[in-house]
């Protein structure tokens, strides 16, 4: 496939860019997105998992307490890449939008992606100079292919057909690297570090997009990382949820006027389990924690490289998750404990419920446990260290933010296709400590999951159930459905959603 041509790609420097361009160069940008990471898994959002490098971004930057994604892997990717709702842009093909790489490259940025792409056209045909990673949705961390390496068992996997991997512009169906120490999260960091070294003397700024596969299933981790967490989860999910909630309040990330949601109805009480069951569940969560821990270690290696090449002080770093903790159980090897190459296991709803503390529900739903994400922004000299904001943001805002700080303009067409306008607005005022005008309305849809938020009101629906209405100012964890008390509000907001849906499909 050849690279599509852009229509307008002229530089239109905003007031901000004019101001900074006279003194310093435009910032480098690093966007790191974890996969299926629950809201409270990282330390600076209340978690007990060891994440010092991510926590350091929070300590030196800004944390958002109301930031949204699209509750599912590929829709979130389509949206964050294009700045449009995935339903309007053509989800995995993104044919009605330009990616941020297609917009920033003509503005003078080097564009690199290392990690999980999960869209159809390869990144090298959509504005990225360089690519290495998983082009599909998930894979075996030790061996993404289907063949066993000599002396090793066959890799555990979910599907019969091989997953698509890619190196630069070349797709590889069934990628089995020779290196027995291969581990995807490490490999993504290695590739990013190699490109930073290669481009260290470049005067152009870089955009480095690092979409992780961690901690999406299968549960695979290095034994030494698992050992660090093994046994810690025998406190069980009931105590873990309470512990994370208490910690969120203690560190100022959650207001105690909002209650912790009750344990999900699919999850038994920890005390009802046998000792052997408790041990097996402890191992699952220890492997999951090890995956998050390893991701943080690898992020730390990338950060060290950025510092080594002298670019740290002029780099904007963003960290978020693509959707909430995942309750799916595609365990094809139920008799093999999680961790090694031959296993294919998941945490299931029990621990995913704890991952999403204090919220209800999961990935693929539009309750706060599904579409709510940690969002950290770090930018020395621009963002004040240690700030927490309650301003509402959404991943549709990422593209306009990048455009504003890069002084880039959105093209009016791509190839021979006229593009739809961008859906979001820049976060730069929030980064600068100002209060920006809130989004009038935010919308979500994935399958039969739907939601709409206008100010403090959120209307949400799952499957064939009725719409539910929540007042997020009084009830952030969605415990008190006000739909029957406020039929007029339900009607108005349902119409908003229906009108948006029609617009998306035009
Ligand atoms: Ca995901």
C-alpha cells in the first residue's frame, strides 16, 4: 500500500506556537497507552503495583480525575489517532480522518510508533516514518507466532490463525523471533530506544507513540517480576478494593463523599473461596501486576534514553489506558498456570473489578469502569508539578492538543477523500493551569453499550436494558439510577445520543 497524499498541510502557527518558537523549539511528544489497564492499577491512582516511573510523571506533572476513552481497544485507537469518533471515521480503516502522524509529519515531526497498532492499514501508510510491533489486537508475549522454538513448548494462543506482526512496512503473519529472551513489552521499548539513539542529532522534534499490549491477556510475565508480587494478593479482592479506595482518598484523587461501588454481582466474596482457589487467584493477579511492573520498568528505560540524549526538558509525555479492566476469560489452557509461553490465561472479572476501583463494570461497557482512564500529562516548564484536575477530557482532545503545540494544521482532504471535522478541543489551556470551556456533550457507543454525558449528567445503557441516568456530581460511582425520577432528562439526552449517532453515520 502506498502512502496517501495530504491535501492542505501548511504550517499555521497558533499564538502559543509563535510564542514558544521564538525562544525554543517545539516539544517532542511521547504518547504511552496501556492496554486493558484498570483505573486504579498504577500507584499514583491508588494502586499497590510498583510503578515508580509512571508515578514520577504524576509527581512532576498533572493527573486528570475525569478523562475518558472509548472503552475498547480498536475504537480507542481509531479515535485517539484521528481526533474523531471512531464511528464517524471508519473504525479500523480510519478512511474519513487523518492520523496525528499524518498531521504532524508535514509540520516537521519525525513520527515513530512502537507497539500495538490494531488498525487495518499499516502505520507506515498512515503517516508514521517508522514502525515495529503487533499490528493486531493481542498476542503471546513470549512468542507472537504459532511455531514452537527449539526446546520450547508451543505458544499458548486464543485463535488458530496467526496474529499479524509488522516491522516497518512489512507485515509478518506468525512472528516467532529466535531470541528466547524475547518479551513484547521489552521489545517495544528496545525499538523505541534504538530510534531515539538513531535520531539523537536530529534537529526535528519527534513524536513517539507507544501503545502497549500490557497488561492485556494472556497473563505472561518474567518469573522475577512475578516473584515480587506473589502472595501479596492473598488479602483478596474485597480488601484490595477497599485499600485502593482508601488510598485514592488519601492521595487526593477521589472525594470521600462518593461511595466505593459494591463488589460486582459476578464476583464471589473472597472469604467464600478455598485455600487452593485463593492461591490460584493470587498467582493470576501477581502475574498481572508483574506485567504492569515490567511495563513501568521499560517506560523507565525509554525515559533514561530521552534524558541521555538531552531532550527530556523539551518533551511532552502523556500516559493513559485504552479501556478499563477486562472481565473476558478466553483461557484456552485452563490447566496450565499463568506466566510461561505455553499458557493462555486471564485475570477474569474478579480482579478486573478490583482494577477498576472505585467504579462499576468493565471494558466494553460505558459505565465509568469501562470508559474512564488515568490520564497523566508531564511537560517541564509548562505543566505545574503535582497538580490534579477535575476538568473533563476525552481522547478526542489529543489530536487538537498535538496540533496546537506543533503548530500543525488539519488537512481538508486525504487522497481524494474530504475529511470530517475534528470532534475534540485542545487540552493546552488545562496544561497551562487555566479552566477551559467544558465539552457541551460527550458520546460513546460500542456494540450495544451506549452513553452520553452533558455537564454532570450521564445517561448510560448496556445491551437491551433501559437507559440509566446518573448525577456524577453527587454520584461518581453510578450507584443511584435517577431515570424514573427524571423522564424528561432521559428523553432529552436520548435524543442527543440519537442525533449524534445519525451524524456519525452520514
Ligand atoms: Ca484494550
